[in-house]
C-alpha cells in the first residue's frame, strides 16, 4: 500500500489542479490574455483615462480610416449636409446685370473681412473689442480643424471610431459582467434552496421558473423594456439579470438534488451537520464550478443581448455608446459605401466574444476533465 | 476436466498497452504479458481492479478507444493463425461478432436502449451470416430459447429496459454466440448480478462452451468463482501476469504469493481465524500461512443486556400513480432484532431485500413509517431532531462507496475535524488535530494524510478514513453498510481485520450489512436473512450456515461457489 | 395516458395564472397609466379616455384583473393603441408570415445540423474537429445584426439576387421569393450553435457502453453513427427542437423587421416602440400558453421516442 510522495504538506485542490490544466492549454491562455486585455481597456475607459473625449468631433464627417486614404472633396461634399461654401456658378456673358453681379460678388468675398463701419457710416465704438474677439475665434477654429482621416475612421458626425469602439466595449462588458453576476447569484441561491429542501419550497420556485420560461426570453426582455420607460445601463442590467436566472436555476437545482443523495452528504447528516452547513459548506464547493461556467456562458449571451437591445433603441440612452448603436448607424452608412464603423464594431465584438467563449470551454474542461 | 486438444486458438505475446491521461502523461496499463488460449478450453483471467485484465481483452478484440489508447506495435496477437495487429480495421471488424465475441459486465448499458432485443440480435446475424430478415428472426428465437430466456417468441420484441438484469445478460450471450464464434470473451459477466442469478449465468456459459466446442476467456476478480469452471488460470496484477497454468495445479499449490493471497485472504465458510491473512503475510513467505491461528467463536451469550432493541421496524416509499393515487413500496416490513454490546449482527440479502434501508432508517437518514428502535432504553426513532443530535455520537455509519462517502473538496483533516467540531469534542482545534492524528494512526494511515484530498487515496484507504471519521465520535454502534463490498479481496481482508481490532479494543457493536455470505459468516455473531423487506430467518451465525431452515437461505447458501475447499 | 394529459393540464393552470398575473403587474401597474404614456403619441383626448375606460383604470385592481382575464378568454383585447386595428386581427394575420418563415427554417436547420454533427463526430478528436469547433465559436460571436446587415446589403442590395424588403400575396411567391434570403440568413446564424449542441449530444452517446457492444459485433463506424447513435441522440435533439419552437416565433423578429415581413416578431417590435400595450400583452400571453402546450407535446413525443420512459 503505497502513498503519493509525502514531501509536500499541502496537496492540490480542485482550483489548483484546474489552473495547472489551463496553463498547458495554449488556446485557453491566448483567450484569457485577450479577455484580460479587454478588461484592462474597460478599466482605463471607465476611469476616463482613455476615450473620455469620444464626443468631440475630431474628424470630418465619414472620415475614412488612414489606411484607405482621405476622401476626395467631391466624396465628402456629396455627403455633407448644407454646403459650407457655395460654389460660384460660371458667369453668363449675356446677362445684362453681369456687372452688378460682379460687384456684388466682390463685396460678398470681402465680407469675410468684417466691415469697419456699420451701415450708417458712423465708426463702431466697440470696434476694437469686436476685432479682438473675431481674431480669437479664428485662432481657435484653426486648432479645431477636422482631420481628413483617422486610424479607424470616423462616423457621420466625425467621432473617432476607435474611441467609440472602446466606449462600446465598456458598456457591453459592464452590462455583461454585472447582469451575469446578478443572474448567477439569483439562480444559484434559488436552485440551492429548491434542490436541497424540495417540498413546497421547490414547488414555489418551480412556479416562478415555469412562468419565466413560458415566455420566450427575448419577448420577456422586450416586454419589460416596453414597460420601464427610463433607459440606462442600470435598467438593462436589471432586465437581463432578473430574467436570465432560469438556466442557472435549473442546473444548480439538479446538482443539489443529485448531491443531496450522495453518501458524503448522508455522512455529514449522520455526524450532525445542520441544513445550512450541508448546503453551503458541503455541497456548494462541489457545485461552484458549474455555477462559474454558467456565469461565463451568461456573460457572452448578455453581451449579445445588450447589443441587440441597443440596436433597437431599447437599450442604452442616447448619450451612451454601445456597439449596438454603432451597428444601427452602420446600417445606413453601408449604403453610402462607408464600411468602417460596421467593421470596427463587428470585429471588436467578435474578438471579445470568441475569446470569452473559447476560455469558457477551456475552463469547463479544466474543471471537469473527461477523457474525450 | 477432460483432456482437450492442445491447439492454440489465441496466442498473445508481449502485449503492451499505454493510455494517454493528458498532454504530458501516459499510463502503462498492460506491461508485456504473454498467454495462450487453447481450443475448446475455458481460461480464467483473474485480477483485481487496475490489473489490466479488461484492457487486455479489449486489445484482443480491437475495442480500445483510439483517442487515448495505444497498443505497442511490437506486441503479437495471433488468432487462429492470423496476426490481428497486422490486419486492417475492416478485416478485423469481420472477425468481431463472428469468430470472436465479447460480453460485458453491465448488460443494461451494454444493450442499445432504443432498439428491441430482436433487432439487435438479427443485426449481427444479417451482417455476418447474410441471413434475410425472416431467417434471422427465426434463428433469434431459437437462440433465445437456447440461452434460457422464458417465452422467447414474445420477448424478442421487448426493449432491454423491460427485462431483468439476468435476462439482459442472457440476451447479450445470445447475441455473442449467434454466429458460432470460436472464442467468447466474458468480462465480469456476473459481477453486477445477484448471487442466485450469477450461478445460473455461469452454468449457462459453461454448458454453451461444451455444447458448441468454443473457447471461453472468463474474466473476473473472484478467483473462487472460477474454481469449478476453469481449465487454465491466469493471475494478473498491475498489468503483469503473476502466475498462470493448469487450474487444478494453481488451486492446490499456488506458487506466487499474490495468488496465495487471492485464495486465502477471503473468509471461507469453513474456518474463522482470529485474523484474516493479508497479502503482506503471503509475501513474507510460507512460514506465516503454516501457522494455524486460533478460531474465533461467535454467538450471542445468554442473558446479555442488549444495547439496541429494534421492534417491528417498517419503511415504505410512496410514489404517485394516475391522477390521485399513491403507490406504496414496502422496502422494510416489521423487522425486529436485538444487538448486545461488543457483538456483531449480520444482515444478509440480495439487492432489493431492504437491508440497506434498515441501516439508513436506524440512523434516521430515512424516516421510518413504523416501529421503534430502543437505544439504551430510549426510542431514537420517536425523538425530535434536537434530542437525536446527542445520539448521533453513539450510532454511526460507514457507507459502501468509498469514492462517494468523502467530500472531494474537503481535506482528510477537515473531514476528521468536522464531527468533533459539531459535537464539541476537545477544547479547541489544536486538541482536535491531535485527536485526529491519533485516529489516523489507529486506522493505519500516516499523519501526512491530514492535509491531503480524498482523490489521492485508494478505495481501501478511503474506507479507513471513513471509519476514522466515525471513530472521532467514539460511537457505541457502527452500521457497516456493505462497507467492504466495493473493495478488492486483498484490501477487504485488511479492512475486516481493522474492524475486528476496533471491536476488540473498544467494544463497538456492529450491524454488518452485506450480500457476501462468507464475509458475514466471518464477522457476525448473529445473522439475519432478509428477502423483499422481511426477515426470513435469524440465528447464531454458525448455526445458520450449518442448518439453514428457510428455503431462501438454503438457495443463497447453495449459490456460493464451492471449489475452495483447501486442506489447512 | 389520458390521466397523464389531464394531470399535466391541471398542473399548467397555476403557471398560466402566474403568467397572467405577471403580465398584468407589468403592464397595468409598472407600466402606468396609458394617459401618461400615450400623451405624446395620441392627441385625441377622447381616444385616451376610451382606452382608460376599456381597461377599467378607475376601478379597483381586482376588477381590472378580471377584465384582463376576460380579454384573454374571449380573444378580444380591443384595438391597437396606435393603429386602431383589432388586436385579434393583428395576431391572426401575422401568424401566417411568421410560420412561412419558421417551418421551412426549422426543418432545414435541424436536418443540416444533424448531418454536420454526425460528420464531425466521425472525425472527433482530430484537427478537423477542433478547427470546425473554433470556426463555430467565431461564427457565433458575430452578432446576428451583422449577418443581417451584410447579407441584406450584399445579396439583395448589391447583387440583386433577392428582394431587399417586402412581402407578397401568394404562398409560393412568399416562400421562394421574399422568405428566401431571410431563411438563408437565419440558417447561417443557427448552424453554429446547433452544430455545437448536437455534436455534444452525439458525442455523449458515442461514449456509451452500447456503442462498444456494437463495435464488438463488428458493425462499421458509419452504421454505428447513423443507426445506433443517431436514434439515441434523436431524443435530446427532438426535445430541444420542440421546446425551442415557440421561442423561434419571436426570435425571428430581427429578420422580420429588417425585411419588413409582417410577422409576429415585427409586430412586437413595433408595439414596443409605440408603447402599444394591448398588442404586447396579447402576444406575451398567447405565446406563453403556446409554449406550455408545446412542452406538454414535447413530453408526449419523448414518451413515444424513448422506450425507457414510462408515463407517470
């Protein structure tokens, strides 16, 4: 009867073993790195260290990405709203008023320079101050001159796409993480109580469960969104979190029902453990990895739901950026041939969600390895 | 055993099988074994769990999972003159089910649950023998008759879930012999079945072997089981062959210490030594086995004051039927017995007899539907939960499954400390840790176990931890619910010795529940036989085994394999 | 069997009541007074007073609830707050287009996903398997919105292979002309998650003991997969597809909106945008009922398909 090496005092528990398995998995480590990168971006963005000035219109309207090159004046001109300068139409030699018009045009061209005298021929007493103000204006407007291209382009109003994408990431990740946390905590708590005690407690929770699951998830979200008039990140988090607990509930309830009958719980009962102790000291550590994986899955689902909600206009309010609202704008831009906002939002979202999903899969395998 | 032609049907040379556990580690399951299976012979391949016996059989059939198992190409498997490892997958498939077939341990999961029995057997007939649907169906009914399935004409359209375990195994056998194989491999075919059914299935396999002139490779962990049926015996341990040869030779004069251990470590029905011999005793050479240990006498003394008196204990389970009806399943009906201090009551029965339910109900892990259990005069079934908490110290239980009875997330230390913390034994955690070390020592485990997790221990070690957990409360009654049934024979003996030592030292009373009659006879002073929830017979153990009065007891005793009478 | 159905229907009643209560609480209580909500949208004060009277907003709560229940039982929710069209008519006319989209979609996506799942199971553990799974993950991480926008732009607008929007009169015209691109888009979106799920179901079966027995009998891998494994995997697959169907009605809402297909999904979005409570309430309640009935159907189907299960 031999034993494992007696040298180490502490032997590895579940989480240490799982971490060891994860470390070896290259795909998992890569996905984790990407996720951490996004989280870092989130922290920087939320603390306003970056992208805080996304609302400033630093680019010309629809500025294309740097690698594409600036739009020609005609491309831009076509897409701008009222023209800032009207092009002068060619002179008509047969026009009897052509001399008058020529004079008027000359005067208009000179109107950029403010007239020193007002209409009544009296010198303006505030003339000095006015000149000063005007000269200040011109200097500031020079520094606000809009760029022709931005690294990832600009949207319709000239906002920097990079900054919008970062802000969108902030919104999506916060919504995803917090609602997933809320839904998981609720689902785990309800599932534990329901699965462990059974009886009328189980009937009660099951009643709630069947109500919430009879209504298709999207429909439920839309209905709640219709009713809660004020929009905001908190509202979305509440909507998603309070409706999304059902999947976790069902799984955790099944786990508790299974573990309740296991001999180690019976043994705990035999030595006199209380209900509370059995539920949270004994069973929960055996079930926590399931809850963790479920939460990870929920994060992905909620990010996708938030994007759709924001796209439809039921999600974030107007002042907040979301990839969903970016996609909404992109819909119209595409017809005009401007594809950069669509691409930025799509790629950013795809990278985050893929990394998170791959990491979730790896996490699940590391926590509960089965020989495949 | 009649003389049979010594022509080798299967020749295995230097078989090596490796498993990949994860990216970095591999595990050698079979480390270079060689053996022969002659034609028309029954060869028994005996070994405990982890010995590699099943893996070897799967390697011969080509059924090892390709993802993580690797047969060393230098190995040789020659069947009927053909090198199996040199054949293509398609050629090998042609042999499977036709010239060589296999039956498995769990018939319920080995049959496809969504197809009828008839479909699954006709499939193999149509594939290998080219029969039409009609021909195959007729043949299947004949086969089912041959394997002893009652009413084959209607059972052919049954689904596996509609048959009992024994019937399912008969179906598996019919499927395996359908195409007249030369070799039938039976991998623990009776382990999952009740004792009385076991005998029937083994008899069936042997009669088929003789009638059809095929070879049988019978794989089992129980050497005693094959004493009556094997021509040759191969003993494996940890992936290597320890001993092989003619069956009579091996049973009469086992040369390898491990074989000796397998033969002698099991409690026999004839003797009851003070201690069971264990493998280590065998390994030290012949000297130990020659010493005849004094016999232990058992039985209830007259006039002993009982510690526990159980009267008409009943437990029923209810399930819902129809719209408003309830169905009652009487798991335990009117069970009564007494248990004095320091003595052992054995409860014996097959699966479904209710013996486990009795134990669980006494611990109040199930709520009894009727009856009383007087512990030192007070009815522990009628008390409130609060009152009973104090009694939990006095009556404890060791479960059957060593892998499920310890919380995988707790260290051994936490497992041992918890009961002491709940019942406030010891003034502080330091004292309790010292006590825990004491108990670990008492059950034969090193102190370093304290910081380890259960998954690092073997089955026998885990049972010791479970016993230590109970001991921390110093109970007066210990219910052993099939506590050694899941352990290998060699480990069983060690745990039984430990239990006996504890009883000798502390005077603990045991309620020893098991389906294994030899073990119960060894451990128990008085034996209670249960069948379908009721007590069928109760007597002092020597008396019961010598003169069983109830027909059911007689049937149980009759089913014990006999080839184990060794002159001592 | 009959006893089972009756008992299940009986058990459904508390849930139905619960749904009704939830919807009632949401819309009549949290939602607030329609006068306030519609203030900016309907200018006619008489119309608003009418609506308030219909809902019985000046009456005690239990009367309001009773009115609501009556509405449900009589299929009469009054008229839409925005278009004035009777809600029952809205529901009955929108069901057709949704189904024209969903039934071919469900059949196609299930069949394709099963075939692909079996094919992937055949090469399980290999590089192909891993690559396919990663491709699926990436495909699932792109929002459905992007699929719709890009496909609509590419195949309809630029290449002109399909109409950009719209719905027609005839069934065949609708099915092959207008519904074609939406169905293709939804197929593209659903293949990855379905493939992943069905693959899991199939692999769970492949690891079972009866597969080992089938190999011991000498059956070929393809027969094992297509006959033995599929028949077993069909059980969780059918359960999943059936219980998902009611959700699909709503799930297609994005496609319906983009392509202006007059289905239930699009109706919901319009109703939410316009705060058209009667429509939302009606759809929510009836879809919930449909889901419960579908669950019962699924369980009955499960009995038929799995011989191990006995009705209790």
